[in-house]
C-alpha cells in the first residue's frame, strides 16, 4: 500500500466468520510502526452502517509527520479475550511534491 506523506489514508475492513457472516462486537485496534517497532500513530476506527464493516482513517496532520520509507501495521481483534491479528501490511510513504501554498 502506498501513501503520499500528508495525505488522508482511509480504507474499509469487513470482519466475517468462516461462513461469511459479519462479526460485530469486541475491540479492534491498529498502530503504524517503523522498522524499529516505534509506534508512530494509531488508526481512528469507526463502524460503518454495514454490519461487520469498519473504516480505518489517518488524517493528513498525522501522516505529514511520517518519514519517507516503509512503515508497518496490522489489525488486532479482541473478542472476549480471544486475540487475533491480521497479516502485516507494508505502508510505503512517498514524498508529496504538491503541498502547502
């Protein structure tokens, strides 16, 4: 996944079980970290109007502070103490040449 530094990052995640049924409830969290595992940001996670669907967002004020290069994130789900995580995603931060004035 690529992102220009200072842009909004938004994507949707659909939680479903083995039968394809929406999963609701529990807690969800996700952090952006660098290669040294330093936490740089946490996603704002908002349920949508569709069952089991969540919007993950990072604002421009957050992404403008990201270093150029590769960052990492996964998504952690906690359902009554049962914790599972998504695969790790690489977030490639690119320089933005059209910004400010």
